[in-house]
């Protein structure tokens, strides 16, 4: 594929980098450390199975679900800029 001044595979490299950044972002949000026995937001007991399955859990399922819904931000960073960007 002719890509102007860009090296062969530059578009795929940008896609791979974008995916890697997204994976790093998600992994950075995973909890760490010792799990709490009670939800830090509402005080309900966190089931032992949840604490065992996810280390560092701090919220009950309901509170975590609410927080996840609130955190649905989408990154607007676009490595390519536009179709007619640096790849020409």
C-alpha cells in the first residue's frame, strides 16, 4: 500500500499503539492491595467470594456498577489526526 512518506505498516503501528494505550489505561484502574470487608461508599458487607475474586475491592457490586456507569469517558486522542495527516 502506498503511504507517501510513512514507512510500510505505519497505520497498523498507530492502531497497535492506540490499543496498547487503552489496555494500560484499563489495567491502571484495577484495584490493588487488601480488599475491604464493607463497601466504603454504602457500608454494605462485600461478599467473601467477591473479595477473593478481585483483590483490593473497595465497593460492593451495586456501588461499583454505578461508578462504572459514571466512568464511561471515551478518549478523544487520535494518533492519526485525519485521513490526510502525516501519513502522506
